């Protein structure tokens, strides 16, 4: 009886998953576990994100320091990434995933301790003069937490997709990644709702809720690994997959930056991701500027009670629509775009949508039109492009999927933020840019982004062909 119930449950699961993409029977449970894993990671991030603003506002973090957060994140990543490379060369994929999450849970406990005992008192233990005194007086706990959240977000998600790339070959990944990515698109709205329900319990208790959420993927990774290896062993009639799972993630001694510099494909991917973030972050600034100007005009005309209420209302509506459209695109469109139009559509859809968005802005459209165009851009970014970013690593080596991917998805993402901040600073302080001028600058960047995308596609196809050839050669050798 229990076997019959289990089989019917798996049948139902397989049917539901196939509404989005092709998932085979023996893959269904593992896919759902991975989907749930990344969903919980996103929920935990959004819960942590709610703590960020009250901490930076309530512990003396200045607006100037907050604006420098991306630069601080990029500098800290220069120290974090070599440490990650060193650990990955000595750790299996499962224990690397667990270790990264345990590290961040430990960081949450340190923040909890610092907030409970008093941030200046922490430095007082180390010394009341010199650098410790300067840190206590000038760098708030909120600012340090703000920087840490930016690193946590990109690092744990990059780590998850490194693991997924390690589990599946290219053809399987193209089928399953669009389904697994549904977990990320669902995690954002669920996380936002959860964060809202926790608003009254205080930032430090909320931190412990996020730590408890992160325990879930820590427990899930061994279950996913065991199930995946057992299925592979049954299919291949060999226990070699268990040996493969126990191997260190990175066999090469080269670090992430070195791997990127010596591999043209990875260099183009890094530039592609940097330009993506540069364009999108600048676009977010333009939308913020638009909404703020509209709020001030509405208050002056007596159409709104306050600037803050107007801004909150418009951003709330914007994110709600973006989240709903993102889920719909990820669930019903992404896998079909990949299946029928291939990687060319996956790589170029977002740049061309962005080109249309900033062309409209450069032509002088108002907030209403620009907000809907930005909704289309962000929804495509959070669904189709997020899946594309995972797919780009399928034809790479195991070392590249861990060390190089972590570098691209952390340092180069934050580098895009830094360059956007520099562009905004130069445009507002030296060049007297308005919204249309910034839109024009984004259009130039998008043209470069499209050209870089063409190089990414070219090298992706070359690597895919080389990998197919190498697999065929190994099969021939085995037969001989």
C-alpha cells in the first residue's frame, strides 16, 4: 500500500514538473529537493534583508557610508575569494556547500552577539585607542552588516548553482535548470511576505529566524547527494559516482581570477555579467529618481499626503508586479525559449529588452511607461537571465564551476555596482546628466553588452562541441 501511494505521489510530482519542462521520473524527487533548497536560501536572504535597513539606520550608519557599500564588498571579496579557492581545493562538493552555509550562520551569530553586547564595547575589549577606537566611532554595526549581506546574497546563490552544474551534464542541465530556478523565483515573494510577518519581533530575533532557515539546506545537501549518487550508481551499474562525489571541488591550483584570465570564454562571461549588473543598477537609480521626482510633484499638487508614502506605494506595486511576472515567465516560458530557440535567445533577450527600455526613456517617456518597461526588464532578468547565468557554466570544468563561478557571481557582480555608482557620481556631479542622458549612456553600454554576448555565445558553442567530442572519444576508448 505504501509503495502504491509513493508511486502515485511521484507520478503527480512528475506531471506537475512537466508543466514547466521535461523532467524524467527518476529525476523528479531530486529536482524538487534542489528547487526547495534554493527557495529556502532566497527566503532566508529576504528575511536577512529586512534586518539590514533598521540596523544601518539605528546604529549610526551614514548615508555616505551606505553608498560606499558596494566598494567595500568588492574589497572584502578580494580576501574572501582566495580563502574560498583554498577550501574548495581540499573539500568535496557536499561538504563545501555545508561549510559555506555554516560559515554564514556563524557570521549571523557574531552579529547577534555584537548587537546584544553593544558594538563599541566589542572594540573596547580589543583596545580603546588607535584603529579600534576609530572603528567603534566611525564604522557602525549596521554598515558592516549591510556589506556582509551583499556578500552573503551573491555567494550562497553562486555556490548553489556551482553544485547544480557539478551534478548535471549539459543536456540534462538544459532540461532541469529552468525548473529548479522556479525555487528562486518563488523564494523572493515568499521571503518578502515572511519578512513582513516578522517585522514586530526585532532585528536580532529576526536574525536567528534566518539562521534557522539556513539549517534547512545544510540538512538537505547530504540527502540530495545520497539520492543523486544512488540513482546514478543504479543507472550505470558502478560505484564510481560515489568516488567522484568525494573528490575535491577544484583539482587545479589556480584561483578564480587566474582561471578567468587564462580562459577566453570565462573572460567574456565575466564581462557579460559585469555589464548586465552595470546596466541594471543604473536603471534602478533612474527609476528611483523618477519616483522621487513624481512624489515631490504629487505632494506639491496636493495629490499625495507625503513623499515617503508616495514612494513606498509605487515601489510596493512595482515589486509586486515584478515578482508575479517573474514567476509566470520562469514557470511557463523559460524552458520553452531554451527548447525552441536555444542559447542565442537566452543570452540576447534581456539586452534587447533593456535596449527598448532605455530607448523609450531617452525619447522622453514619463514614469508610467518607464515603470512598465523596467518591469519587463527586471522580470526577464530575475527569470530567464538568472537561468542563463546557470546554463553558461555547463560546458566548463569542475574547477571552473566552483572557483571561477564564485568569482564571477560575487566580485564581478559587485564590480558592476561600483561602476554604476561611479557613473552616477560622475553624471550628477561633473556632467550634469539628466534621466535622458543616463538612458543614453545605458544604450551605449547595452551595445557593448550585446557584442560581448555574441562572444559568449560563440565560445559556449565551441566548448559544447569540444565536450561532445571528448565524451565520444572516451566512449570509443572504453569500447576498445
